[in-house]
């Protein structure tokens, strides 16, 4: 019912929509073509666009022939032509695909598990699906990702960071709509009670049927189901299950009617059992309920942005796909509060020339490929709704590139109108291409004033900002001026109360009173336990003008929302490399190494360097210790690998866990002035550097101040060990 | 039943013990003296120690007189002397206390709330007790605290950081003992059902009675109850409630029998409702269940340390005292795995001379004051059980000082033997003195091999390390050598199975078989569905020697466990200052400012500096923007305060949120070369610095590379604005 990092959807749709666009399985060409169509490499598009145009025209021709009851032979001929074109598209696409999709996921996952980047939680207890523990490497990379995020967004944009409770009382999530609507449809095996997520079952079934080569019509119907699946109601789902006689995939038993299953984990707060709550399903609400304090902290001024990094929880029916769909995950969310009438951004000019791939709603509906534009053009063309939203799209783009996402596997996909919340004006997902298809990693949505309004309604607390008017506004006011003396005389002890009530009447009440006086000459004033009949001469209704300097506005919210685990997963896939083994294997002919590594940027690397003494010779120890201390003082995370493996084996181990630089202390290092070799992970090139310069050099390389190609120019390239001093 | 950051206690005790040592209320002198006795200022102790000694001797005299049935007048005289001594102790203590306890908690809490350091969560919904949200200032300070922690422990010690799931299946917490024993006793108002934590009620009641000046005997009984309260069973609690007729403090109604209430939040994982779990009550278990992977990551070698930062949850019965007792909190835990027979530490010599205050179990029991020792002395004297534990105590001490804990309000208190887990060998709490009394901020425990053993038992997975023996060990082995030919001949088709079974018999089974042969000449072999009778000549039992190079050991665990919120609270109290207002007030005579600030170290400051244009003059804008950009590039968090308040008012606002440095851009700044003033928060001194040097200077000051006194020597001191260019 809510996209993973986006907005609550249209109120008419009861169930959560697909969060990951995984409609297209690798196996089937029809689907493959849909996916590949969305790859944005311009040189591919040059070939594909005309072919697709041709196919479309041929499709229209077939349709026209059918409509006009043309002779069967002619129709058959047109269909044949269409088929040929489609086949050549598929061929080309597969050719291009083989150039792009090189990631061997199974090899990569094996490495991630073997070197404990992350793994299933509680594995010694059999594990729990949808829960993962990050080991030392994954944890360090995650910490780096979050630190870069903090610098890129919070410090760079002077955002207000908060850290709110995960335990959330029911009323808060009632107001936000989650209690009623944060659901997936679930069906149960009627015999053994096993639970399945209904849309996943339908998707798997439809893909299976598509693979079995049905008629074009059936294919079209099925493809249509896939496309509309996200928006299906319970009835729609029940219909499809009935029509296609979908059974339990594990037992073949019949399935129950689909029922909505709320994805939030329920909890009891306190000992009485009376205070119901949930684990938060997103971090955003913590910011909204603190809006007043944050506005005050910002001295009452708009716009400002608040941010939060923290864990959220969703009780997925059947989690799968590793880090992509999990039950507990880290999010980083920004809520940018802005005057709805002024959605410009003062720093937009700084990003206006960032060029990225946009896959607009129109292009998706029309089957057109995505287009490559600058964000300046996209906002100018009204493709992206406003500057504020555009600014964040560009900043998200810059961030993703900084942390190691491949720009060729990144696109911004606009939500379709039926996929978007009824209150949202525009919503874009940053999607990364992986072996699981395009996955949503960041959602950037204009949530309008929905959340603040909802919490205002639920609490009676006005969540508004004051906006200074360009010039004071004259507003007609009405007040009631009681004739105090007459009232005292007539009502005695009740007089004070009556006077107070009349003086405090608001504009509407005053006008209502006046109307009563005009029509009947009398009016009734209700003081709670007593009523009084007043004559019209007992008070005067006066109109007057008042200058207003401010107006109250409910701010609009632009929300970039990051799924940290998903971004991390995309980085793993985009940076995974398998070395052409000839380079190293010749040297170490008798040993089998894993020539695999992650080519992540140095700022993301879990350890910035590894210190390797060439052998177990004790003479190396003081140098190794000295280097290690020097790095530690600079807070540079590093490893020392003094294990007994050959240097080649140890380089391979270092590469595997994405360490970008390796320092080898060898026999030449013992000579004064002390030097050591510095090796870069991706190129495997080595230079010889004075020991005293290494800590600062590694620091500068790690922070990106210095790049490797500069290092190669400054220091002598190291080809082989030169020393003759052995032992 | 478990100290907050310590270890699971003795299995005989069912309920959680006091985590905060708050036995001693400020109001009562008897209790105050107990607390003050534990202050460790040496100059105070010089005065107090002889007085206490005298009081003890006088107490003994009174007891002796009573025991020997001495004349009443004599006893009375002795009691009078004792009373006088006690009074003078109390007087001195109060005098000293007034020197130390200067924190006005209500003023401080008002500031923390007003400037949104942190505040109650979901306040617009009425709030939830025990849940707090950190605002921008608190959140930034918490993030700094965690970053410093990471550098100080993880990077400095090459620890393996992990990030594990909070959702935890029941079996894991069953094995750790939490399902059965992580409880507090609760009593209910029998009429309205309101719940109370039983030990808190008793404590409050006892203190009230103590205040009403009962006889010495009653006082002694009550003090004794307070001291033993932590270890009370349900029956003990019921007895006290009955004896003192304790009622509900809010209604005066009777109370129910005490029942144990488990403090963990229960959850259902997945849609079936069959998979029960809890939110983790501590982060430690996540490390233990990953022990095998972590050991492997460390290439099988001991010792190594793993660390985790993350949230834990405890469903407190009645949370109170702000950040000190909450339902959701951030912990940072280290599990140092070490060979139990080698609890030395290679880096112990680096910390051996750190001097700190130890409050040993013996001193607590004997009523002696704490002692000031170096950690080297403490380990040497066997006060601290071993070097590894000692090393971490010293490292915790260094950390707490680094982040701003006042060393005069810090002590290490040893757990009493009845307070410690039955499996633990030693346990120390780093306690900080606050207006709530001494609060436990860090627990440093030797957990021995308890947790790994428990998880091994529950899962059947061997959680052990291999230890290389100094030299190979000859071990006697026994094997069964079947006479294959005879077996084949006799048992035909079953022969293969019998041979396999015999060959796989372990040592014990072989010896058992041999015994059977020796006594009866026959033996029965059980193959599951069939049994076979074997004659003794069908096989031979052979003994032989084998060299073992390694032995398996279950590592011992030393655990430093930090309550991040509590450390943060201690820092707030220890750094809160109210300025003697004369200094500033003379300058701004007509304005009332809050001259309050937090004197936290620059590395902990939420923003490193504030840029203040002297007035709203647009000429300042380019300089302010330039400075802000330069700081941003260096990732230095800062604020720009261009609001309309006077510069004095804005300095006060800056000081309030602990910003250590303020840069003021004034009319002199407009002159070339551009300069600005740099003001330090605590001294309020200012210097004039070239604009171009400011970003690096602020960076160096923030990281502690440069100290303010040096800055005062280098740059000209700024007394007043010199420029004549106005407007």
C-alpha cells in the first residue's frame, strides 16, 4: 500500500504495491526485452529505437487488418513480418545484455558469505528469513555509507538531524494511515496453513504461463495482469487466482481467499497490556510529530530540512532476495519542509547541469525508452514537478555515484499516476539495475502537506508555519461590543459570564448573532448550564479592519528516502569484479586463488589499507607496528595480515574484502631510509614509498584528496623486489 | 535480574537487581552521608576518614556496653558521643557536598528541553513514558559520542564490528537465560490495576519512614532492607510489603502479591503467529551467535574483540529519571574473546599508570571509602581480577574523560559477590555522579564462558577455538579392528554394516566392548533395527598413541558495555555551567539572557562553530557564505545565525547549545586582508584571525590538534571593534 521509500498511495487502493520492479524475469525474451528496453546506454538505444518504432507500426498494421476483416493470408503475412522484427529486437537486446549483465550473482553471494560481509541472522539456530547480520566488512561499509550520507546531506545542507523512538503508539500510525492501510494480500494453503504473498504467487504463475508460449492474446492478457498487479484489490486477486486455478507452489493444495495482512509488528508498551503500539515501519513519522520543535529550533523559518537515520521494521509475509526484502532495515530519510507556493531551491543552479536518466510516467505508459536529460532541462520541461524536488533528485544522483553506484545502471523512474498517493504531486524512484532487475533504492516524493495535516487532525495541535506577507493585508474583522451596564442591571450575577462570552465570540458567531437580532430582535446565548435571551440593544456588532503581517501555512514536504541495505547491495553488484586470471595465475601456478574483488571507492572501503610483512621474519615486526600505530593515530581503519600465506594469496584475500591499498614490508624496507611498496587493488600496480610518507598518503587516497594516477607519477613504480638481503 | 550493562546474575536470584545505585536520597542526612562517603576527592577524605574511624570505634563501644549490660547512664553517654561525632561527619559532608553538587537540574533540564537536545517522544500525542527523541543538538552529540567510541575502541584495537538484528527468536533468548529470568517484580493496585515496580515502592516507602526519625534500631533494619533490596526474592518483597503495610502511592489502595514481569517486548515474526520472538534486551547476544564466523574472520586466532552499536529494548514497569531509565536505548558493547588461561593483555603496559578511583566490594561491605590507585597497582594487588579486565577498565576511563565526563565524578565500583553472576569472576561498573546519585554508565564484566556454552548446548554447534599446544601432546587412542573375513562369512549381507559400525566405535564404546568380551566372551552390537551377537575373536581392540597439536577451548569473554544515553546524560550534568552573570550583564544591561552553557570538549560539540554576521548588513553576506562553504568542504558542522538579535544575545544562544567557537563577521572584516573574530565559549575570549586561516583553525581546534591557549598566543586578542566604517 506504500512504496518502500515513497508515499502512501491512493486511498482507494487497499494494498501495498510492488516496491521492487521485478516484473520481468530474465528467462523470457518478451520480458527480457521489456527490461533491456529500459537500459539507457545511448549507443544501444541508437540501434533499438528505430527497430521498436518499426515493430510498433507493424503491430498497428496487424490490428488494422484485423479490424477491417482483411483476408487471413494478408493478416498472416503482416504477423510474420512483425514476428521477424520482434525477433531481431530480441536478438539485439540479448547481445547488448550480454555486454552489460556480467555479474555472477552466485559467485558474488558466495564471497559475501564466506568473508562475512553479511549473512542470515541466528544461523546457528536455523536462521530467520528476512533478517541479516552485517559482519565486520559489511558493517564498516555500512558505517561509511552513513557517514558519507551525513556529510553529503546533513552537513552540506545544514539539516536538522533527529533520532526518534522506534516503538510507536497506535494513535500515531492510525493518523498516518498505516494501521488501516499498510497491508499486503496473503493467501494460505488450506491444508497446511502455509502463507504466501498473493501478488508474488500471481507473478510467478503468470511468468510460468508466459514461458509456455501461449497465443498472442493470452500473452497480452497476462502481460496486462503483470502491469496492473500493483494496484489490484482483494477481489481482483481472488479473480485471477480462480481464473488461473493457482495452487500452493509447494504442495499443490488449494488456496484460501486473499486477506489483507498488516505488515507492522505489534507490541504492548508497559506492563498493563492496555497501551498498544507498533515498531515503526518508516522513520518519517518521527520527524512529522516533532515538526513544531524543529520549526522552533529553526527560529520559525521555512524552508528547512530534517533528517533521520535509523531502523524500521516490516513483517514481510515471505521475505526473499537477500538484502532487498527484509524484515528489519536501516533507512535514511529527509523531510524538507517548504512553503507550498515557493518550491524553488536557492542552490538549484549548482546542480542544474547534472545529466541523468529519467524514465517518465509517459514513457512507461507509451512503451518509450527512458531519456537522458540534465535536471535543469527536466524541471524546465515540467517533467520534474518543481525545483525543490529536482534539487534532491540531483543530490541523490551525486550521492549514489560518490558511494560507488554505476551511473550506467542507475535511472530515475517516475511513479505512474495510479501508483502515486492521491495527495502526492510527483514521485521519482532512484532505481539500480541488478541481477534481480531494477530495484528501488531511493524514493524521492513530494508528499504535499498530507502528514502534517493528518497529525494536526488527530491531536488538535496546529502544525503550521507563519509566513510573513510581502505587505500587511487588511482583513475585515467583526467583534461584539456588549453594553455592560444594561447587562449588569438585567442579569446581575450572571453578567460577568455573559459579557465575557460576548466579547470572545469569533467572527462567525458574531455574524450569526447579528442575523438572529435582525430576523427576530432577539438571540439566545448558551453558557453551558444556562441559556439567556438577549434583546438586540444589549450589544453592538462592529466591523473593523485589521492589518495582518503573517499568514499561517501548512508546509509541503519533499521526502528523499533511502533504503540503506538496498543501496549497499547495488554497490556490491556494481563493483563486483572477477579478475582475468592469467595476470596472477602465471605467478602462482600451484595455488588456486579467488581472483574476485569489489572495486568500491576508497571512501567506502571497509579498511583503507592492509599491512603485509613479506614473511614471518621478526625483523619486519617493528616496522609493521610503527606503521600500524601511525595509521591508528590518524583513525585510519586498517588490517595487518601477518598470516603465513604467500604474498599473492594474501593480496587476493585483501582484494576480496575490498581493501583498496596494500603496504608490503619487505627486505628492502629494512634499509634506511625505510621504504615499502604500496599496491592498488584495481590496477594491481605498485610503487615504492618512503615509510614516513605512507600514513599521510593512505589518508589522502582514502579521502579522495589524491588519486592513484597521481601517485604513479610521483613515486617510482615497483616491479619486483630489488634487495639482495635475504634473512 | 541483570545489571543494565553487566552480566546475568546468580541463578538463585529471580529478579533483576537495581541498576542505578540510587539507594541514597538527597533529602536525608543518613543517606546523604552514605553517598558523600563515596565521593573521592582526596582532600575531603583527609578530613572525613579519621572522623569515620572515630565513629566506628564509638559504635563498637556502644555495642560492647550493651552486650555487657553496662549501666544505662554509661550507655547513654556513649551513644551521645557517637551522635556528636556522626553529626560532625554529616556537617562536614554537607559542606563538601555544597562544593561539589552545583548542578541545578531543573535549570539544566529546562534548557535541554527548550533547545531540543532531547524530549519526550510523541509529545503531541501526550507522550509515552520511557521514550525520548533526540533533537538536532542531542542527535549530533550522540553521533559524535559514537564516532569517538568507534575510533577509541574499534579502530584503535582492531575490533570486528558487527550490526545484528534486533528482532530475536525466542530460542536464542531462552538459551541466554533472558526468557526465564529477565524480570522485575511488579505489584498492582487491587482496585484500579495500576502497576508499580515493587522494589521502587519499597525503596520510596523505606526512605519516607527513615525521614520520620524512627529509633536507631528501626533505622538499622530499614537501612538493611535498602542494602539487600537488590537481591530480594518474591517472598522477601511480599513480606516487606505486608510488614510495613505499603499501599499504592497514588490511591492508597491495597496492592497485589508481587509477580515477576518479564522486561522483554514480545513479537510475532512472520504471518503465521507461530514464530515467537522478542526485541533484543542487549546487543551482546548478536555477537555470541556469530562467534564462529567472527573467529573464522580472525583466521581462527584468539584473542579478538567484536563490538556492536545498536538499540536495545526493555519494557520497564514504570520508567523515570529521564534518559536514565528508558524503554528503548542505544548500547555499545564489546565482547573480547580470550583464552581463559591467558588473561594477560599485550598493551596493558600502555595504560598501567592510569590512576582512577576504585570502590571495591570489600570497601563497600566494610563501609570504607573508595581508594585511588593506578590500574597497574589494582591488577597487581588482585583487586581487579586480571590484565584483560584491567586494560578495559583503563580504556573505558580514558574514553569517558575524552568525551567530557568529570574525573572527580567518576568511580569504578566492583559488584558485590551476591550482585554478580555465579559464572562471573569479576565485574566493575563505571559510575558517574549526578543529581540522581551515582549512576551506572558502563559495566565491565568478565562473563567467563557462560554465553558460548549456553548457545552451544542449545544448538549443538561447537562454539570453541583451537589452541595450538606448546608441543604436541601424546594421547592414547583406542580403535576396533574387525576381522572382516570372519564377519563376511558369518553375517553375509549384514557384514558391511557390522564392519562399518565396529570401525566407527569411539574410544568409550571400544572399551565397553572389550569389557563385555572379557567378562562374557560375547557382545551385542545394535544396528538400529537388528542386533547381532559377536564372539570375542571377531575383532581386536587396539590401543595406540596419537600426537595432538591443538586442543579445543571455550573462550572466556570480557565485556565492556556502554549505556550511551546514560553517558550522554552524565556529560550534560558534568558540563552544565551557569555563568556568573556580571561578566556579560554589564554590557547588555537591558536584556535578560540565559547565561547557561555546556562546557563539552570540542570533539563532542554538536556544531563546531557558529558564524555570526554582526548585523543584517548585506555586505557581510559574501564573507559569511564564503566561510560557510569553506567549512562545509571540510565536513565541519556549523551554524549560521543571521537572526536579528544583538550579538550578545546570539552568543548566549550559541553557548546554550554547546558550540565551542563563534566567528563574528564585522565591519573590520570588510577591509582587506579580510579578518574576523573568533570567540571561545568557556573563556569568552576573542582573537582576530585572517578569514583564510579560520576553516583550518576551527578544524584543528575541533579535533583537539590545537588548544585555545595556543590560539591566544598566536593571534591578536580582540577587545572591541576597531573599525570606523559603519554602514
